C-alpha cells in the first residue's frame, strides 16, 4: 500500500513537471519519445484560445468549438512536420486560420478574388510605406470586421504572429507572391477604413 502511494505521488510529480514545460519541449517528447499522452497538455493549454480565434472568424460558438477539436486533432497528426521555424502557437494558429478559411470558402462561398473585385479601394499603399499607425483596440476590431476574413487572417498571421510570407502562403494554399499582394491590399484596406472612421469620429 505504501509503495503504491509512493508510485502515485511520483506519477503526479512527473505530470506537474510536464505541465510547466515549454510547448516545444512537450512536442519533442511526444515525437521523439513516442509519448502521445502528453498532447493532452497541449490540448488543454490551447483549446480555449483556438475556440476564440475560430469564433472571431466563423461567428458561431458551436461551430467554433467543433472546429477547435478538429484543428487540434489535425495539429496532433502533423506534429512531425513542426520544425520550430516559428513558435508552436504561431504554427497552430496558421492551421486554425487555414481551417476557418477553408470552411468559409466552401460553405459561405467567400471566395477572395470575387470579393476583392466587388470591394475595390481607391489606391494600394506602397511597399516602402511605414507599418500601421497606432490604432485603438476598438477601432482595430471594427476595421478587421470590415475586411474579408482571408485578409484578416493574413494580417494576423503576418503582424501578430510574425509568420514568414512563404508559411502564410502555404497555410492558405496560395503562392508566396499572391500572399504578398493580398497582405498589401489588406493593409491598404485597413488604413482606408481607419481613416474613414477617424474622420467620422471628428464630425
């Protein structure tokens, strides 16, 4: 009985140790040590965050929760492809946005090229122009809801998670040059809507 108690305590301590490990360390143990049970830690760590990101794109709580399960299952299946070129969270969120965009393309028929033709803006900003000015959180959220979900995903992957252009393109199944152009258009659209909001607020 005493030995069993010590064994249980040892397992609990080992579990606590894993809980404090970095994502990349846990993934290494899952892949190299063939210890898939540890993915439960990753799942619990990221489930709510993935749900929130899905909800921001899909606007449906139940669908967001269902999608989060699918996304984390997909991430588990692809763990061996994670090479550490970005943080695990950024890699996971690129899978998240890919899943959501695929859903919107298929179910909602939100095909970006058609949408872009019908939502033209006066001009495209130059590559040399500085990055976004400081935008209040409330204004930023309002503007992000005014652009195409694919543009929103592109901007978040590029500027919030600092993903390389190639990885962004691969994630959304478009070429690197197409990703660059769409990010450029998305920036132009955000600045255009932001200026309009600023002007309206001053009236």
